[in-house]
């Protein structure tokens, strides 16, 4: 960064009390524009001690295209954001930075981003500590200063949001903060298989046996927006490009000939299809007010989106794929084969995860996943509830450049027309603070198990979800030195000592 930082503090006796020399403990940083298209940082510093200046206004730092000047020590407050609230005011709680409007403004902004990111880092603060002068309103007369005015954008504050996002990128370890606006979630690739009900992994790039590559993305709730689009004749890659999404992936089953979506599907209030027959008892993935959930909601639920899948793989923290394979009447080519897969789950923090598995080859890897392998994988990644979606040739994850991330390793890698996609967008920064938390809480906990015969109480590890407690049957069986066997045909569990 091509700017220098210098201290040139104004004297304690500067007229009009511009340096009250009162120490304070700042809790935020307030950003201003100087409001003067021609003055430089040095001009602004000189003005503070100019005898013609009769205003009580001052600031900690002013920055332009070539330098930052510290005019007040960073443990003393200035007069820049009065809101009439005394000790809680912007003046008394916030460091102030004036951004010059003169010269090469792009360079000035780039310098300011660098400086502010450093100041936040030093203090262990996030971008939630950044304030606009605008944020310090005077409630007594409803007055707000349009400042920093060059970030106002007729009230949308678009430039301000981008400015904050670039600083946030630097804090997240992305040093190219002023070039990269979107920090994408990471796609993690692992090569997995299962053996005797246990999930195993091969190192990537080893060809040791029957395994399959699966790609996993975690989308933190509150940071992204999800939209379901249904457009006949379109592939996921086209839909990602048309809608300028960050990612897109397939989800519900559909009819290859008629393009009809199977099961309950909604995009906002728009009804796309309704479940009938055996599909009525299957499970849905919904996003409601930005929060993902997997369950049985029904078509009347008010949602951002709703799609249906089968079978449910993990239910309230338990492996449930075989139970729901039978219950949901999933046909054998989906339920018993290995193939390419698209599956999703929600962890106990309410974050949404997507898994996309390769498959369809007869080589010694990328043979595809079984339901068990998906369920074990999702559970390893913290799934409370997980759901299987359409797989095989439909299974696809597309990045923002419209490239199929998983495509090259699937048999028949020509992308299929799916007529739909779930698209992922970055959420607007100003909405992040309010929607950052999931409303559905689930957590593992010690749960009291009471033996009805003897009254003996034992603490068992279980899951609390939606205010209900769940304990795995095999945990209970262990108490009685017994084991559990599940019979698919009779759909009964047998406990043997
Ligand atoms: Zn201001």
C-alpha cells in the first residue's frame, strides 16, 4: 500500500476546545468523508490549527491518496459525531477517520481499507465495529448527517456495503481485499467408502480400492440466500449464469420426459408442484426466513423455498436411511445401488451443508455412494437431519463461472437438463446482523434415562432438538449389555442380550 502514516497531533490549547485531551476507551470506529472535493489530508490537518477556523470539530485520523495523518492520539476523543446522547455519543465512544475526496479517490479508498482493517485487527474487532457518521442520529430533531457522503448512493449505501465487505475479506485472511468481493465457502473433496458400517477414507489421489470422491460445502446460515428456480429446458449451469448465482445444484426428483417436478416444491409463494401418492409422506428441505430445515411441513408452509427428497438419511442425529428407504418406498435403483449423489444436511448450529458425490464409473474409485455411505458422511460432518435428493445423471454442483465442479468424474458427464436448480447468492451485508442466527437449536447433551423396572437413573449422551430428547436405541441397549439388530423386512428392532 502506497501511503505513509504520521502523527501530527494538534496542541492541547487548540482554540474552540478541538483537543479536549480527554482519554476514552473507544468501542467503534466512525467513518466520514471530508465533504470537500479539493482538500488533502495535510489541508485538513492544517485547518484544525488555522486561526480562521471557529468550529468545534476534530477527528483522530485523516487519510488521502498518499498519507494518513493522526491529528488526535487514538486514546483521546474528538468532536465529529454528536448525537446529543452524552457519554454514549459517537464523540465519546468512537474513533474517527476522515476520508479525503481529493486527488485519486480510488487510491484513497484502497488506503483507507488497508488502514481500517489494520486498526480492527489490532483491536480484535470485526466490521460490526464500523459506523457511518450517518449511524449517529440526533433523535431530538430527527437529524442525520449524510456522511460519508460518497458512499450514500441515494440512500442505498451500496458503496458503503462494498467498502465494509472488502475490509471483512481482509480480516478473513483474504489479503486481496480490494480485488475480491465475494469470499466463497470452501469446497472440500474427500475420497470415502464404508466398511461394516464404519466410514473410511482414502487419501485423495490414491487409487486403493472401491471408494468415491465427495465434495462438501458448508453454507453458514445468515451469510447466503437460497432460491429455487424452475425453468423448463434449462440446465443448472445455465441457471447459475442467467441468475448470476454463486453456486447452483440439483435437488428434487423430476420426470425426464415431461420435466414435471415430483413432490412438494415451492419458490417463495409460487407453487411449483404438489406431492401425491407415496410422495406425501416424504420429507422436505425448506428455507424459511433464511433458515434451513429438514422435516415434514406440507405445501401450506410459508417458505423461501421448498423441495422434497427421499429417503431421509439422518433423523434427529440418528442414522435412519434404511428405515426411510422402506417407509418412503424408495425404488431399489436409488435405495440399493451406488451412484452419483446429491444430498444435504443441517447441523446443530442450523448451518446448511451440501454433499455431491461422483459415481457411475466401474473403475476402482468413483463408483458412487450407497445410502449408508451418505448417511455416515453427513453424520460425521455434524448432521442432525440429512436428506437424499435426485442422483445419477442429475447430480451436479456448478460454480459461479458456470462450471460443473463434479462433472468430469461422472460417467456420462454431459450435463443433464434438470429444468431446475437451487441457487445460492451472497446475502446483503446489512441484513447479516439480524439474520445471522438460526432459530432451530439442536445440541448433544446428557439425558436422564430411567429404567422403568428398577427406577435406576443413568445419564446417556443424546440429542436435544426442537425441545425433544433423543437417545439412540443402541445406547440404551449397551446399558443392558445387549445389542440391537434392525430387520428391514419386518421393520422391527430386536434387542438381544
Ligand atoms: Zn462526517
